[in-house]
C-alpha cells in the first residue's frame, strides 16, 4: 500500500512501476479460469467447458 499526497506525483509513479514489475514477474495467476476469486464458484468458462463435456 502506498500513501502519497497530490504533490508526490513522482513517488506515486515509481510505486506504480514497482507494482507493475512485481505483477509481471509473478506471471499469470495459477487460479485463472478455475474458480471465481470472489465467489469461489467455478468460472463461467470452466462451467461452459464442463457443460459441453456432459452434452
């Protein structure tokens, strides 16, 4: 978390760049497409794939 005032634009930009680098280094989420992060339910894509397999 970064707390900056409106006068600290350069520090805010630096913090954003650092966060972007970190996220890119982490790579794609290993959970993407498996379950919704919010509800814990299968994602729409996973449910659609499962439905197609049953049909």
